[in-house]
C-alpha cells in the first residue's frame, strides 16, 4: 500500500504495524449485533489518481523489516478504480458506542476494544486496539479506576490529548507507557487514595481526553532510540507506587448482610 | 433428574424446558473474562440422601412429551455421592453484573443474557434466558426504553415482582407476554411519550422489579389452556399501541454540527 | 420483508423460499478470490419511502406456512433509512463469470453455483441456485452434456428463455422438471446420440437461453395443484429415455496408448 | 523417509520441502467432488525390500537443517510390509483436469492448484504446487495472459520443458524465476502487446510445455550459490518491462451498451 | 445402492439404517493412530457386472420411508468400474483390537465403538455401532459387569451367537433388548451377586459370544409387529431385577489406608 | 506465579515448562466421559497468606528466558482470596485409570497421556505428559514391550523410582533418555529376546516403578551442562542395540488359518 503523510509544524503520532493477520472488528458476544465500533462508521476513500509525470519520485518501501528506496518518473497514486475489501480506512473515535458496567464491578478493559488482530490461537490477539473514551461511570461498591493486575498481554498506552484518568501527572499527550507481559501495575498512589475514599455517584469520566492502548500477546521490544537516544525515559516512574500503604487487616469481617 | 417442589399457599412460577442441548454461560466477547453471570455465583447441592422405606412413593416422569407415573417403596432421593458436572443449580439474579451503554445508543437486549442454550447453527439459540435487572441508565441522545422492532426470535416475557419498565400497567407479576417470531412490537404509547420528552440524566432503572425473557429462535405454541381455558388472555393488548402518532416530517434536517 | 410485485400481461416466474439460513456466495476454493458471481455485481436498493395515508391498505404476511391478511391505513413502504446487511438484492445473470473444464472431463454442475444456502452439515446445502449460462464448451475426449447420474440432491430445473441444451423439445420457458433425491436421470435419446457422435471442437453452448436449477439436499413435495389441478404434468416424460440402447461390449479394449 | 535417486547424464530438477504440515488436495469448493488432480491418479509403491548385506552403505539424513552421514552394513530398503497413509507418491501432470474461465475474465492462478500444504491460518498456504497445463483458452473481452499484480505470496516459477506463455525468451527449462511477497510483476512487453491486440478466438495454450509454480505465504531466501556462485542470475530481467508504455487516457469512456 | 441377499434355511439378522450422515471410524483420541477397528480391515468389493437380459427383473426401492417396486428387463448389477469412496463394505468383528481398563474402574462402553454416525451436534451420535468382544478382564477393586445407569442414548442390544455376559438366561441369539433414553438398567440379580463376591483375577470374558449394541441419541420406536404381532415380547423382563436387595449402610467407613 | 521449593537432603526432580498454551486433559474419544486422569483427582490449594514483613526478601523471576532478581520487604505469599481457574495443582499418578489393549496388539503410548499442551495445529502437541503406570499386560500374539519406531515427536523419558520395563539396566531414577524427532529407537537386545520368546499369559507390568515421558512435536536442545559439564552422558547407550540380530526370512509363510 502506497501512502504519503503531509503534516504542518512539529507533529507526533502513534503507528502500530501487525503481521500475519489484519485488524477486524471483535466478535461482540452478548453485546449483540450493534455496539462498540459499528461497521458503518469506518470510512474508506474512493478511487483516486493523479496522472502526473514527476522526475525522481522517490518511493520508500518496507520489506522484511528493512526500508528500500526507489525512484520512478511518475506518481504512484494512480488508482483509477478497484474492487475488493482491502482498503485504507479511518474511524472517528468519538463514534465508539461505549459499553460498561452499570451496577457494580469493574469490566475488563477489553470492553473498550475498537479493533482486534487475532492470532492463530483462539482468544489470543496479535494486537488489540483499545480506547478509554468519554463516558458515564456509575458502578457502586466498586474500585472504579483500573485495578491492580499483571496479565499475559503487553500493554502500550498512549495519550492523544487531555489527562489520563489513572495517572494525572507525568503522562503527557504524545507520551507512552509500556507494561510488559506479566509485569504488575495499576493506578498511582494519589489515584488509589482518591478512588478508595470517593462517594460513588454517577460521574463523567475521560471527557476531554483521548487515551488508548495497543495490547499484544507478544512481548514488545523497545528500540535503543526509545530507551536512550530520545532522553525521554521517565526513570522515576516506579515512584508513583511508592506511597501505597498496606491496608490488610486479617481480623476484618464483612458487615452482616 | 428427580425433584420435588414444596410450596406454601397459592404459588405461580415459570418453567422453561429445552431440548437437544443444555444451558451454558454465553461467550462474553469483549466483555472479557468476567461479567454478566459469573461462574462462581452458581450454587449446586452436595450429595444428599434419605434412607427411607415409603409405601407407595409415587414418581412422575416425563418421556417423549408424556407423563408417566410409577410407584416404588422407597424414596428416590438416595444420592450418596456423585462425580460429574450435570447437576441442578440455582443462581441469585441480584448477583448479575450488569453491562450496558454508558455514552449513547440502546444496546441489544442480549447484553442481559444470563444463560444460553445454543442450537447447532452458530449464533442462533434454542433459548436464551435474559433478565432486565436493576441498573443505572445513562445513555444520552438516545431513546432509552426497548426500541420498536421485529426480529427472528420468539420473545416470552415474564415478571417475578415489581413493574416492568416498558409497560407499567397491565403486566402483573406472574403474567407473561409473547411476541412471536417477526411480530413487530415495542413500548406502549405512554412509555413512548415519556421517554421521548424526558431529560436524559443518570437514572436508576428497574429497581424493585424482576422482569425476564425466554427468547427462542423457534416458534412457541400456546396451549389451549393458555389461549382459552385460563381466561387470562388480554384481548386489549394491541390497544396499548393505538395511541401512537406519526411523527415523520420529510423536511426535517439534523442541526448543523 | 414487505414487497409488492407489479406485472403487466400474463406472467410466470419462479420463487424459492429457504428456511433456517440465508443464501450466500459459495466459498470458491481454488477458483480463488474472484469468479462465478462476484460480490460487486449484486445490487440493492437505497432507502425509500412513500409518506402516504391509504385507506384499507392490505398486507398479506406468511407466518409458519400460513398466509395472514391485515389492513392498515398507510403504506408499509416507509423505510427512511437503515443500517445492516439484510436487504433485498438483484443480480444480472449475464455477469456470472463462468468457469468450466478446458481440457477434458465434465465438471460437476456445482461449478455453476450462483448462491448457496448452507445447512448445518458442512458440504450439504438447504438449497443451491445454479445456472447454465452461455459459454464456450471445449472439452476433448468427453461426453459434453450432463452425464447420467443419480445423486443425493433434489434437482428442480426451470427455463427462463431459449432452449435447454440437454432436452431441446418439450421443455419450455416457464416450465420445470423435478428429479428427486436418488432418482436416476440424464439427457434424452436424441441428445445422447448427437453428443456421442459429435466432433469435439470449441463450440458455443447455451447462447440465447437461460436455464437454472434449484438443488436441495431435502426432498421437495409437489402440491396437488402441481400434480393435478394445473393439468400441465408431462406424463410422457419418461419416454425421452426409451430410445436409449445398450452399448456395452465386454470384449472392448482401449487402444494401445 | 529413505530414498535414492538414479540419474543418467547431466540432470536438473526442482525440489520443494515443506515443514509443519503435509501436501494435500485442495478443497474444491464449487468445482465439486471431481476435478483438478483426482485422488485416483496418485500412484504409490507397494512394499519392497532388498535383503542385502552391503559393507559401508552410506545413508545421508537431514535433521534440523543439517546433513548427517552414517554407515551401515545392510541396505535401508527393507520395507517388508506397511500400514498407514504416509507414503511416497507420484502423479502424472498430464492427468490434471484443467478448469478455467469459459466466458470472460482471467481466473486466479489458484485454479491450477495440484497440491496445497496448508498453514495454521485458514486460507493461507505454507506452499501451493501449481501448474500451467496445456488447455483451451477461450475468454472473451479479457486480457488472457497473467495479469499485472503484486500479492501476499512468494512465487517461484520453473519450467520443465517447452516455452512459458508469458515470457517466451530467456526462461529456459531448468531455470526459475522468483517474485517475492508484494513484488509487482506481470508479462513482458512483447506478451502485453500481442495479447492486447490479439483477436480472441478459442486457442490452445501451453501445448508442449510444462511450467509450474511453488507459491508460499512465506518469504523465500536465495542462497549465496543461487545469487552468485552459479553465475546464472539474469541481471537484465527487469528490462523485459522497460518497454511498457502508459496507455491511460482520462477522457476515455466505455462504448454505450 | 442395489443389493440382493441370498440365504439358505431360516435366517435372522439385524439391520440398522441411518439418515443424514454415514458411518465412520471414531476419532480415537489418546488411543492414537491405531486401534479398535483399523481401516485396513474393511473389505470392499471390486467392480462386478452381469451382462444379462432378464425378463421381469423386480427391483424394490426405499424412498422417503416407503417401498416402491419396478420391473426392468436386465440385471441391475452392471457396475463395470467406478471411482469414489461410497462403497458397500464388510468387516470381520474378530479383527477388532480391543482396548479396556487394565488397572481399575469400568470403562464407558464407548470404548468398544466400531463405527459411529455423527449428528450435527459434536459429541452426539445418530448411531454408534458397539460390540462386546472376547477379551481379558483384569480390573481390580471394580464391579466388572456393566454398571447400573440411565443415559441420554437409546440402547438396542442384540446377540449374534453365544451368551451375553450380563444376562446369561433369556437373551438368545437373534433376540434383542431395548433400553430407551433415560431408562435405568443394569445387570440382573444373579450377575450382580456373582460379580460382587467374585475374586478378581485375570479372566477371559465373552469368548464364544458376539453381542453388539446399536446406540442412538434419538428415541427408537417399536413397530406394532415388534410389540404384538411377533409374540416374542418378554413380559417378565423387569423381574430380572426384582431380587436386587438394598445394601446401603450409612455407617460404613472405608478401611484406613 | 510465585512459588518456593523446600527440600531436605540431596534432591533431584524433573521440570517441564511449556509456552504458548497450558496443559489440559486430552479429549478422550471412545474412552468416553471417564478414564485416564480424572478431573476430580487434581488437587489445588486454597487461598493462603502470610502477613509478614521480611527484610530483603528475594524474588527470582523468569522473563523472556532470563532470570531477574528483586528484593522486597514483605512475603510474596499474600493470596487472601482468588477467583478463576489458573491455579497450581498436584495429581497423584497412582490414581491414573489405565487403559490398554486387552486382546492383541500394542497400543500407541498416547494411551497413557496424563496431560497435553496442544499446539495450534490440531493433533500436534507442544508437549504431552505420559506415564507408564503399574498395570496388567494381557495382549496375545503380540510383542508386548514398546515397538521399534521413529516418529515425529521428541521423547524425553525419566524414571522417578523402580526399573523401566524396556531397559532394565543403566536407566536409573533421576536419569533421563532423549530420543529426538525421527530418531529410530526401541527396546534393548535383552528385552527383545525375552519378549520374543516369552509365553504370553496375564502379567503385572511396572509394579513398583514410575517412569514417564515428556513428548513434544518440537526438537529439544540439550544444554552444555547436560552434554558435558555434568559428566553423566552415557556414551555407550547405542551399544544396547548392537546385539540385535537379523531375523528376516523371505521364505516364511504364515500358518494356514
């Protein structure tokens, strides 16, 4: 697939490339025939061409993990017509029909899956694309932020704009966190204290933000650029959990129902 | 399976018998590994026996749609121990972890599936057991009651206690409605008018009620007892929709976004 | 689905109604990603409505094998918009991309499958819709007409216009033949004699005709109207095979290769 | 599996070794129960042995990509009898029952699949063995040679004897071409010009030749021997497309039908 | 399929006709690639014909549950050659490679499955053909005869020759028992008493007998001929269990291990 | 999963770590609903915690094939409660319900599968855990020890206590043998001679021993420690087959049956 990207000013973005399969809408299960990302909201281009002779048009291709460059004397954007279903598409995340718990308990974050690229093993994804969209939060008797967990997926989170609900400081738009397979993690100390003591009435969550997650059953390697060259690594990240205190009381009993 | 039912006073209940397969938890899809009815909340009995000689103990069996009766001289409740997974179970509907839309749109009612008895054709159920549990309703820009629809399933609804949200009058606990395959239906006139004009803030729905649905891809026949003998048929049911008015305006335009 | 049919003059047609599943394009196997009926050639309507008050508009519905009739005071054609993929469609049979043997042997007629309605048993169809389109016939060392066979499918053939290649007389447009499950059949005597003795050069077949087949793994019942009332049954059909002679010679040997 | 190869004179051949699975006949889809390579035409040996003491019989084995050599004092060909279905087999390519388009359009080359070795991902092959057999070509209003394309498979083509239809010069028996995954390719200039201007009547194709393709969803690495040592690399291969001219005319309109 | 049966003297046999699918070898699971009925032991005929003109040759066919009779003037046994895999076959039950428990416990009778005709629901058979072959019985600390059970299959048992192990009297060769779906059954009183008190050393079982079972997930109807006309119904069958005594002792404890 | 291992004295054991999937019970096929390792015999712990502050508690973790060590100031054994099905478990091998041939022939060793970790390719395991339990051996007209074979699995055998039946000397408890994919192997000379000449009456096998096999469709690499450092490699292993003699007689005929 040939594409060009035109930007103005300094620009950052996130790219996820998957191998072996394609992204598809998740099978919705009891959510039914409608919900989450609806097929009708994905937009794809019509055929388009420019019949243009260009001296030294450079095309950069990726093949087997390497970049190759070739020159040609005409534009590669010459699609006069096409049939089939492999097309570039775009999707407005604001159209995501959000589903979540409306009585008690915290849903698995898979409830926010926009697209999934399934692996050969049923139930395991090469990658899921998950968002944390603006929504009502109404669960009662529940710890509402993401729970503390370790799991069998790599979680790469990014933030497009706004503040992420579980870590209000130090996680900027254009930034990213990576929690590798089986690495335990959860909200920072401040978030834990606030959520534990909050009165749980209906509240809007994530208005004005756009956080997302690339989640994979594979481990993600970080490039040397990412670990060193860019000098953006937050070496104090672990400290956000240092203030958490032990609350365990072996003598605690539930109230009589 | 042998069972006896002990009741005190006049008592009504609902029974659903399925053939060809068993009820199972639905595959949750993006809801994840937890949610809706959780496996840990189903309770089953331990082995139990009564070592009792009883003269003329009558056992009524159902075989091929007919009832047979036999006498024996001891109690049939003689299970000293067992292995396996075919057991009677009970489930407290209040433990259903309710999931629903928390931004906009009305979810398919399958979102409330407690148990499903799948047919041989993937995606089609011999019967689903669905409930309408107490929950928060927060959807914005949405018609919140069940939408008007016709579908490929028979819908048998019942009410255990309280008032059903989409038909507040004329649908009593112990009663039932049946909307057959491809029969169009939806809320009554009063419910439509109220829901259309309501201000959509977070609201509790169905508190103090317990409505449910048996939904099947097969047509359900009504017995002569149900249609005539019992003299309980509501012959004016169709009138609940008579007051609905045409609201269509071909010149209507959405507001500019 | 509501529809009305407008015809002018005396008109005949064929209708096939399937239960339990829907028609779909067959999985093409080695034919690849393109071929036979291509998805892009199926046309479906856009949303359409008539906002019309009509006194005594009669709608006839079919439910559980019976016809019901109701009156309403407006047109049922009120689809202002819709989402989803269950729509009426039409397909121009002339766009069928015909595939067949191009060296020797006679392909199974499934090679002409336009649409299939699969049953629950893989490889077995509730019904296939098959056509015999205009095409080149080039097989060498082969008996080119349909071979003599009995099979596990009911074959209902019809002719829209022209002459059917394997029975040039007595099979008129608007007519039909039915060969039930496991009933042996094949070309008539004249067709056999001609095909056996013909020189096999490339020939156009079925130009100017449009024959088709409804093929089902179920047995088809013929109505009393079809067997008697219509007085169109061809009681001499079996005679078309009476002239076939025994050609078996136990002493025959293939030529030395 | 032990085997020995006896040749006389200078000899070349093609070998394809697959891992993880075995070759099997493709599922035929609408082609039906018969066609392409038929099971009955695969020949396998009967049990055979030589009860022979041989001093220093050398057996070369391949294990984990390496060759090992051992000596033993008897012949390894000692199969006195066997049960099972893993056997060497041979197949006469002339018995391939060729299927192709007989009205218009160019079929996907998968239509010529002899054997496929499926991967774990449905629809994706570790390798397909495809041939381009002698056949009638009758498609009308169609560019008959292989179309210009790039695809998700590696295409390794070889020629056993004769001239390949899409590249009459420079592609000799015993030679091979490799078009890697996603590399665009198609007929040479001469083939394009001839096919574009030819009158499309029924024509025999590929008589007296035997070209084939090993097609894989994996990338094929070329050994140093293949790239350099053998000195057989055709460094001017790309020039066969240099003569292709732009034929695009944005003002072109189809004739009125 | 055409067949004729030639018998001499008074003859009885068992016939099982299945619909919707064919008999096949069961998937062996941990038994592995070999065992139970091995594919190599099924024998099928070679092509055979009689080129015979016969006046008034009567052929009786079964179609849709009815018998039809036709006359023709030649033998129907005219198979000069054939390709494919739908053939009549025979299998010598003595070649069944018997597998069973060799340490403790009683295996499910499915361990003796010769052929199964699967239904559309995985794990459920239209019919299984099961035998009780001559074998060693060595289980220790186990009740060795068939255990008392009720199950979701109809069990039709027959005896070809010898004495059936679990009911030595009253079950003659050529006879049959039918235990319908969910009907409890098990060995007769004598068998129970002997097996409970026997010393469990290695013993030959079923030598000189040939019992079998047709087991189906469907209910089997008995014809009027079978219930009345033949006058062979054993009205005292139930008495074989009358002598069974209660052995339950609520105070029983296992010996200390 | 956090665990600690406490041993007393010098101790050896076997560990098998699988990737990509989990161990599960094999699908039993005709063995039925019960047999081999029964679900009820797997034991798992209840939740357990120690609420203990420990200075410098060292936790060693394995991640991506490397070991990492961290210090913390409290015990990691703090499971106060849990839900779900991923738990450590133990199984008493003496409870394995052994199934085997009880008339003739030698079953595939898969008949002894305790647990299997399936790969993505149906029928192929990442690893099987197989045991050779105490049992009766009763096959007649059969070579009872493991047969000579080469197969597509790596076989890693170990011995927990006692003597292995097919190699009585030189295979000690705590030792192991590895027969790689496609490496031919079988009993040693002594075992062959004894088994060939033995009278085949019912015999107890493997009493007082506990041998097992890790079997994998993947090749197993041996570490440098295993090949050299430990100095435990049996360089004379191959000699156990040197004494095997040729018994083939081309003129041998089976006795007339």
